[in-house]
């Protein structure tokens, strides 16, 4: 299929290269002309094992190309993936300005039916806002669908994670785009979960917050072990043998970091706090377990 990826950061570049590797025609869009020139020459602006070879080989094969023009990307493809940054604001909420800007650019360039896929990590209910923006700024008044397709990539294993995913989550408002998304992901031979957009968006934040919770929890247990003479490794092993809990992410350590867990947790907490009629026990559980370790703005 003909695919466009808007954003050549960590998620966008890995996604574009892997889609091209399985045979799709992919154009990646970025507003940084210097970065696009590097990519067109077969280089990459980031390091990720295996990624540079994928980019170089697929550029040479003609399956992967790069441009600075969003309009060109929209014109050339049937499915447009948004993979732009969603950084945290000082209060811990999400800066949606990049996503909003791209949604407007896509809307302005659309002249026929398109599937717009949000791959950026966003708070629940963002898909509805993206759809509203596209509808408002699409002068051609053509049909479109907005889809949520969250990524679950680990730094250092991103190519492997995308080529051999645990699951593929597709959130839709209608069934119209489902067959196209299934066709795109068919070569990856992974379970596909089709749900509503809000559930798909929440799966991403809920997954990351739960993994961070496990890390923080075992670190709290480690402090108790030190105070009582217990062995945290033995405790973690005993807990992990319970199939309801599992051993992964029960490794006591300095804590969690990286680019995703802290900002996703902060955004999740802010979203929970803003929702009416939500049991605040849930919010307090997340806050109390992780806020000290992550040093989140709350």
C-alpha cells in the first residue's frame, strides 16, 4: 500500500522503515530540511540497532522516500500516519500543538478519502479532537477516517518490536478503515485488536503506567527488604511465579527513566484528574506509588 508517515523522529522513522521493509511504498515527511537531506542520502539522525541498514536498503530499493511537504505526502498516499512529538508541558499535561498543526495541514491538502492514523502517544479522547480539526479545516469536504494505532516500541529494540509485535491495536470510529489497516499489518503476523478510538488510546497510557507501577512497587518492596533482612530477588521471584503477576518489570533498580514513562504517567495523571465522575482512588493509587520516584509535576 501507499503510506505516508508525518514525523521522522524515533517512532516515525522506525515505522516508515519497517513498513517499507515488508513491501509498502512509504513516504516520510518532516519539516526539518537538513534532516530530510540526511535521510535521502541514506543516513539517519538517531541511533537504533538495525535501523540505518533498513533505511539505506529501502531508499535504494525505491520503497522509502522523504520530503518536507505534507501536501505531497497526503497526495501520494491513501493512509497517513501522524508520528509527531507530544512533549510534556510544565504542568505535566501534553503539548498538543504539533499534532494540531499537522491535522490542519492534512485537512488543507485532502481532496479525496483518506485514513488518518494517530501513532503519537496522546491522552484518551484525542481522536475526537483530531477528527473535529480535520473536518473544520478540510475545504474539499471529503470523507475521512481517524484511527488510533499506538506504538509499543522500546529504545534499543524498536525495529524488533515493530517487526515482531506482541499485538497491534487499532482504534476506529467506523469499520471502513479496518480492512486497510489489517492489510498494512498483515506481514507482521501479530494479533490485531480492533476497538474504539478511546480504548486504543487508553491502552497505551494504561500499559505504560502499569509497567511503571510495577517498577515503583518492587522498589518499595526492596526498601522493606533492606529494613527487615529479606531478599528482594527471592521476593520478586516468588511474586513473579504467580501467572497473574509475572516476573517482568519486578527487577529492583534505581527506578525508571527514558523519554516515555515519566511523560506518559504525568499525562495520564492529569487526564484522570480532569475527568468527571472518576473514582479518585485510582488517581491516588497511581500518584502515591510513582510520584516520588518519577518526580512528576502533580
